[in-house]
């Protein structure tokens, strides 16, 4: 008896794939139409193995994959996209979930949840930078972390000196400025204090590493395509070199934000709201957002008060009806609006004082 050949053909069918990514393995769930078809375990994680699986069991289909943003970055997205499989990366907090899935969380449920949300059109992709942009961002973030380590070492040195009553000439009330003379004095104290000497070595190592990375950053952002945008950003009062570098490496493309509100949400300058019935509550700013950008922007806002009389005028007006912390958030939003304007339009910021002097 002749056997009847059976050929699988999913031409015209959308194949939705949810991937729960981990370091040693992937859990992959597949939904076709509105039905869950398969959940498999891939170990070690390999995009090519996933591609082979899809072509074997769902040949001819139109594949679409998604996974949560996390430790593995975007390399899986790039490899799958290069193979012709549309792949998005979603913010973990934006993936719809049920209370049962939260209470009984496991890899299978997570992968099915991602596939289900993808098939229903409820997932929104985050921005994926290219490999060079991601590496440049990593360099800037490395400087940020080293700078944090240096400040921690400085605080540890101060606490050690307070604990053992080691004060610079002039006593405890003298301002501790980390000049060459002060560091030289610290090194003299460290000759007879092993712990202080160890802390000073930690500080010097962090400072030297920070200097090295700063040289790399200065050289990188003097080149195309960064240099023209750097000049635009630093024309805004309050925005210095390091802040401009951070804005440029984190935002990358200002045109991906359709409005100032979207940009403020990304930075984290949007307050929490809770509206129900006749009650409208507005709370503190949302916990979502880019912490590095938000911190840098608020620091720039404080500096802008010293460099721009218009900003100082707005700040004083805000202070009449709110405290300083809320007032500076308002200034930070105005500053972000200026940054967005010069970046989008390719025109440097024109200071109000210069306009006044020209008309006068």
C-alpha cells in the first residue's frame, strides 16, 4: 500500500513566538491563530536552533517573536531579525499579566504570556539601538559607574577619618576639597594607617580609570555623528559636556519621541495619577524612567538657574506656590523642552540675554 505524503504548509499564517530568556536556556511558546501550539525548552539558548524549530514545525509561516528587555541585551533580536524573523523587545512592566500568573510565576507561563500578548497586539516594542550605539552607550554608562565608585571611596575615607578623629590642618570645620594638597596630606596619614592607605588606593584606582574613560569619551564624541549634536546640546544653559554626552548616548534619536510628554515619560518627569469617579489624585513622579537621565537633568536644572535669568525668574514664580523640590522638576521639564527643540531643529539655543543686548 502506498503511503500518503503529508506536507506541512503554514503559508499565510501568523506564527507568534514568546521567548522567556535566561542565561542557560530559553523557554519558547508558540501561538497560531488564537491557540497555543507548543512550548519547548532550548538549552543552550541559540537563535539558530529556534529558527530551525520554526521552519521544521511551522514551515512557510510568517514568524514574529518577542522577549522581555533584560540582562541579555539585544543580540538575540539582532540575530533573529537578520534571519528574516521580525522580533521585538518589550518592557517587562508593559506585558499584561493576571493575578494568577503573578502568584504562580514560572518560565512556561511567562513565555505563554509573552506569546499571547504578542498575538493580541498588546505588546509595544522598545527602541533598539544598533551595535555601535549600544557600545558607545555602554562606555558612557561605565564612566557613570566608575564615578559612583570614586565618590563611594571618598565617602568611606571621610567616615574612616571621622571615626578615628583624623582631621586636616584647621580642624573638623575646614571644607574638605579634594585638591592635590589635600590628597598629598591624606597619603602622609596613610603611611601609618593601613586601612586609610587601602581606601586611598581604591580612590586613586577609580580616579585613574575615570580619567582614562573620559579621554575615550571626549575623543569619541568629537567625531560624526555626535559632534554637531553635542554643540547644539551644550548651547543650552546648564548643559555641560558630561550631561550632553549622557543625553546623546541614552536618547540617541530625539525623533523617536513624538511629543515632549513622551520624552518626559522616558526620562521620568511624569507624576503618578489616580483618577476614579469624581476623584483625581496626582502624586509624586512615577518610578519609571531613565534614572541616569533624570538625575543629570535635575543637576542641569540647578545649574541653569545660575546661568539663565529667565530660568531663575520661572523658578522664583514656582516657589511662590510649591516647595523647591517640585519647583526644580518644573525647571527640569522646561530645560528638557529646550534640549528637544535645539536637537530636533538643528539650531543652537539663543540666550535671552543676548537677544536683549542686541535689541538694546
